[in-house]
């Protein structure tokens, strides 16, 4: 058997890459159609994250308390702007879908529609906030997989409110690297300190003990 020439090797590598891209595109389409057809029982939500559909229950009482404190505080902070805080809405990026605990977008979501009318396009979302759930898989989803997904979607600010790291940590991530799936800037604050959003429509908003108190 003769060795491939350098040119033949390059062509072969490109062919494999093209096939992998086609397979990935096919999987995305299958997941998208399956997700759209799902009829979940009350109290569950489904998201498409990194090549799989993830079904999870709605949050526990503590989770709901923090998420609602955040939404109400953000609504007050954004009152005189064209932006608002939202919950329980699909954020769509291509053939991916997430349901952030809280996100900030234009108050009129009709100005940032996704192509199929299933939620809001990620391009119109300025901030996402996730309240980290206690299970190992839930923690990994918020800390790792959603972090990559939101960075790839180009969402400017991602905030994690995490009861389960140390004695409680708020992490404010910014400067998304869409290609690398990472945020280039990260600031971590212990519960009780003032975690400040430093850019966008929520610039100056503080997450402090009034949001994170109680366990």
C-alpha cells in the first residue's frame, strides 16, 4: 500500500470534516424537530444543549425565591428603559434552545423574534442569569454546558448565582468568545459582597445579600 500524498491527505481530512459537519447538522435537525414536538407534563422544561435534549424539573422553593427576587429587582432597575426582565421563555440560537431562569431583553420581545416564533432570538438577549440547582448534573449544566452555549450565542453577560460553591458565589461573566465557547472576563463575588453588572442595560445593577440571603 502506498502512502497518501500530502495533497491527497488534505483532501481526505477535508472529506472527513465535511461528513462530520453533515452528521452534526442532521442531528441538530432531528433534535430540533423532536424538541418542538415534545409535550411535557407541568413542572418540566426541555432544552437543547450541546447535541442533546435535556429535560429537567422546575426549580425548588429556594431556586424560585432567588429567581423572583432577581426579576423583581431588575424590573425596578430597568423601569425607565426599553428593557425588561423575563422568565420561563425559550431563548433560541440556531437550532439550540435554553430556558434561562432570568434574562434581560427589549421589553417588546416582538422586536427580537426567532424565526419560528418559539421564543426570543439570542441575538436580542443582553443578560442571562442562572440560579444553580443542587444536583450534580444540574450544576454541571449551568456551570459548564450553558456557559459554553451562551458564549457561543454571543450573549454579552452571563451571571451564575450559586448556593453550592463554597459558601455561595455570584459569578459575572462577560466578553464572550463565540468561536471558543468561553467568556474572556470573569469576576467572582462571595455571597454578601456586591456583585456588579458592569455593562449593557443592567450596568450598575447589584446582586447582594438582599438577593442571596436565606438558604
